[in-house]
C-alpha cells in the first residue's frame, strides 16, 4: 500500500501512453508537491520495436524525469486487454493500494483496441473497487474523479478543459525521448498521426500548441469529464471569448 493516497494516477494501456496523453499535467502536479503515479496496464511486450525489458528501463527513466512518485505495471496482456472480472479485480487492487483522488485514462475511442477497452475497464474498476464485497485485496476505495485524456483524437468534441503545460512541455518531450526504442526516427506513433516531414516529438509539440491555443496559452493538454464543473464565481471566468 502507498504510504499516503495519491493525488493523481494515470492508468494507461502501455508504457509511454501516460507521457503522450497527460505527461504535462502530471509533471505540473508533481512540481507542485502533489503525489502522482502511473499504472501501466501492460508491459508493452507486443510493440513492434523494443521489448518489455527495454520499455521497463525507458519507463523508469521517464518517471524519474517527470517526478512520478510511484510507477507500477499491472501485468495484463498487451494487445489483449479485456474488461472482464479478473482484469477488474487486478486494477481494483491497485486502486485500493494507491488510493488516488483523481484517475486519468484513455478516451473511449481509439485506434488501438487496448486503448478503448482500457477506458471501459478503468471506469468499471474505479466503481467496483468501492464495493465492500468485491473479492479483491485491500479496503474498499473509490476515486473522486475519472478524467479522459483526449489528446490526438480527431473524433472528440471540444475538451471539457485544457491544462496549461507551457512550462512543462520541455520535460514532457524529454520524458518521451527516454523511449528511444519507440520514438527515435519515427514520424507517427499510435494516435499521433504523421505531420509531413516532422518527427514524432515535433508533431507532439505542434499538437500541444493547438490545444494550448484553445485556452490562449502556448501549450496545453485536453481532457473530458462526464460531469459539469462547479464555478464559484461567474465574474472570475477565464479564457477570452473575443
């Protein structure tokens, strides 16, 4: 069990998914003293490049760059994630041990089937982990909030919110560069479609600039949630309309 509950936990299918989709927000939270963690559902053993062992070393280096408190691998099968009782139990046990206030995961649609199945699995596990009679180790626990990272998706409406990562982009790209087996010499990767002659990290920067423009900052990361936000004071809203 974690010594203290996590403030933020990314639960993603493969090593490097968290860095790509929510790395900037995680770096930002960690830099502000928040306890931040990553749960990789698989070791990425089915990836066309590298190996599980190589990606484990790369993910450890990336976590160090980002200031991540804890990084775990759930050991589910790469390219074969299922939202079944056994997998929900595995994820629920990690949630009970880490006790994150906020969980961020994949959007509900994705090119990789692991991504879209993971979105459903994580949502169900977050709920199931709060059931007292669930056959799983640990005390019942349920996160306060589930957030979906929507970066690089072309089939999503405007995000519910965008996190300003202008000061964190350099470290986000540095963490991604730690995965040399995956990113070196490539122009597109997973949900990141190629951008002409740009390499994949430059394409990430360009996309982050686009999301940043939605809130009138240099770089941003987009997210969606299922619930409305509480606004304490209507006169204090930000992001210019005109």
